C-alpha cells in the first residue's frame, strides 16, 4: 500500500476539496488526515476541521482566532513567513479537531445550570423566586417550591427566565421543564405555558456572581434585557398542561457561547380562581449538555461579539482517563477515534490505521508530529 500512488494529486485540489467537504462525521475526517502525509497536509491546509465545526455549530463563526495556553509549542508571535503560517494552520487543525472530540464524547450532564439570574416578573419575592426552579422537588420542608409570574388578564403575555450555565462554552442537547401544580388550591390547577422557546447567548457586560444587579428582580431583569445578545433561538415547542418533567430536545446540539440561557414561556393556559388572572408557574428547569470548560474557554472581545477560543492542553492531559487497549476494543470505532484524540496518543493517526483499519499502512515517509496532543 505504501508504494501505491496517492490519488489526491491526481484528482486535483478542487475535486479533492469537494469530496472531503462531504464528510460529515468527525471520525471520518480524522481517518482522512491519517492516510498519508499528502492527505494530512491537505486536510490541515484547507482547514477541514474548522469547516466541519462551522457546519455542526454555526456559532463557531464568532471565533476570531484560537490560542493554546501553557503550550511550549505555541508560537510566541505571528509572522508572515510560511513556517509560522503552517504552524498556525496545524494549531487550528489540532484545536478544532479536539473541540469536536470534546463536544461529542465528554460526559453529558443534567445539571448544566449554575445560577438562576432573573425572571421577567415574580408574583411574591422571594417566596416564589426563580431560584426555586433549581430544586428538583416541588415540595420542601417549608412548603411548596416554585417560581410564579405575576397575574395577567391577557393570556398572551409572555414570561422569560434567565439562567447562567456552568461553562461559557456548553453543547446543549435538551432543556427539561416541570410546570407547577398548585396542590394547595381547589382542583389542583397546573400553571403551565402554552409554548416554550429557548435563547442562548452572552452578556455584553458580564454579570459577576453576587453582583448588586441580582438583588432586586426588576433591576436584574432590566440589566439582562439591556445586555443579553442571543446567538441561538430555538423553534417553539408546545408544552403540555401536565405536572411532569417535560423534555424539549433541540433539533441539533447547540453550542452556547457565553453561558447564558433564556427560557421564554409563551402563552398562559390557567386562570387563578381567586383573582381571575392568568399565571405561569414552574417547579423545575433542567439543562442537559456537555460543558467544555476547563479544557476550552472563550473570551468575548468587547461589543463586536467576536471571541477568542482558548485551549488548555495541560488541563486536557490531566483530565484524560487512562484506558486499556482491551477497553477500547469494546467500544464503537468512532468513540475509539475520539478517545485517541482526547488522550493525545503519540502518532495516533498511524496507530489508528495499523490497529483498527488493519488493511492500510501509512506512507514510510509519513511523519506524525503529535498532531492531536491533548
């Protein structure tokens, strides 16, 4: 196989580009870059990993550039010569490939909410504040645990709940919401919304934990309204008038860049008997996803909305679990590829070809340079 001619030069760059652009599985792109030196250089030079990231996560377009921190191989300054340009291309290839790996193989969590920031209205503060929605149960020792909006005569008036996520970079797959059932009212009414929509993004001016903006409900909500910039808006989902944890799975995984999530509750369905007004009440909100910190972080660059993607290889190394080759053989090949990417196996491309594809050998002149050292 090593003596066979490489068909990439024969096809030419344009046709080869069109073929590789059709790869929509990160593992296939990894395999393509592991075939030979020619393939590897072609994949790196054309930024296929970044392009695949953009197709899977359009929010990536906000990244101005990437940096590796605490990495002795990271260039100290960017020059115009070809060697520094090639070094930047290799860095981008490595970082975006590992970004894909973490986005799909890191542990999925159901507790991606860090703080409840604000609600568009609250009927009785703090007894019915948004912070109650962080509790899984709607009953605590002191009584009921839930958030309640103010009453409205118009059932079309919406409400918004704003949360901070555990990481400035999170891949979110679903949001789960439990409407509150007022077990202390006649008929046990359920104060659900008619529909729900989700917005993710960042704040133009970061809100620090314990900030004075969070002390008063109205002040905190105005601050969020003035500073929140959405980078993703979901379609509307119908909400059932049921007191159960309802799962709203996003059409595709979404990269939340900035760590702010808004739950928009659209339409009211339950009128309170004592005052004849419509309310929305929520017992619990749960966000399911994969936080990418501390391995990856993003820094918003002022009001432009652009950001820097920061990769910490030393943290990634220390967090990567050691697994035996026997363990690896018991999982699907796609996950094996990503584990190699995450663990930073030296010469991982050649190991993958020789060990798992079996039928191919890398060109004798092919030099692996710790391409995806994690």
